[in-house]
């Protein structure tokens, strides 16, 4: 499906969440990997949509080349 590679992440989490993340990593590392992949994918999609919306807004706000702009 996709070419993948491993990365080493170090994050600072509140103690309770860190303990739970460590437990999940021990018991089901694939689940933790999928959760992180899901979150990063959502972030990437959101960022691209936001950038596309900003480009569209700039196009709509820029003066057009229509004949009415020469009147």
C-alpha cells in the first residue's frame, strides 16, 4: 500500500497518559502506530484543505481581469 519507515518519537505527556501510552505500546504496538498515523493523516489533510481555501480566498479577493475593471 504505502512505503513506510520507522521513526523514533519522544514526547512529553502528562503522567497518566504516558503510563497508558506505555501500556498500549507494550500490549499492542500496532494499535499505537495506527493511532499516530490516523492523527498525522488528519492533520495533513486539514493543513492541505486550509491552504487550498486560503489560495481560493486570495484568488476571489484579487482584482479580476474582467472588462468591468477597465471601465
